[in-house]
């Protein structure tokens, strides 16, 4: 039977590193759950003749909003690229909008990078022009997770390395 070897207490640097990691993690969670939709989805089905625009908040845990439009009323998708942010508000630089027959438009999916948004606009417009295509599903959850996951992973890795280094020395 082996005796448990007591671990030395964390020193000041390790405690600061853990505190920073905890603060960044809390800030990321607060950002995800309060500032806006974490998932946006557009799906159109020729069989039903409907296009559904859905927004989920807090990865679907807090609430979900769904708007249903007749597919026949959708004329096209277009890209609205922000040249500069709106006064006092953080806005994504690229938004996919659906344009309707009456001339109105509705913003559906936000993207951090303009090329991502442009590819979704092109994909949706190809669907509208191809009557043989049965359905289309567009979403933005994967890019949102990727954008949040990279800095979070970097902070967690850095914090873990600092703690590991301090425990070894």
C-alpha cells in the first residue's frame, strides 16, 4: 500500500493563473448566454412550401424563436456587410438577409467573416434557382463555436501549463 504524498500548496503565480482562467471562462459564458443568439438557422422545404428562421439563445437552453414564411415570398438572399460598427453596438461584420416579394428584408444569420456569409448567400440563391432541390438548411452555430473555442482553448492550455510548471518545480 502506498502512502499519499502531500502536494505542495499552489504559489502566487499559479493562483493568479487559475484566477485569470476562471475570469476568462466566466466572461466567455456570460458573452454566450447574454449578448445574442448563439445559433441561427434557416431551413426551407419545397414539400411544405415554408422557410423557417430560428434563433436559439444559450445554445437552445434559454429560449428559441421561430419565424415561418412562405417560401414563395422569398425572392433572394443577400449579404449585408458592415463597413463600420453601428454607434455604441457591437455588430457582426456580415449578415445574411432574406429578401421578400414586398421589398422587405429580414436578417437571418450573422457571421464573423464575410467569406463565410457570402458562401451561405450563394448556396441559398442556388437553392432558389434549382426547382429540383428539395430542401436547404443553413446555420451559423459551427463558426460561432469555432470563434469562441479557439481563445478559450488557448487560455485553458496556458493556465494548465503554468500550473503544471509550478507543480513540477
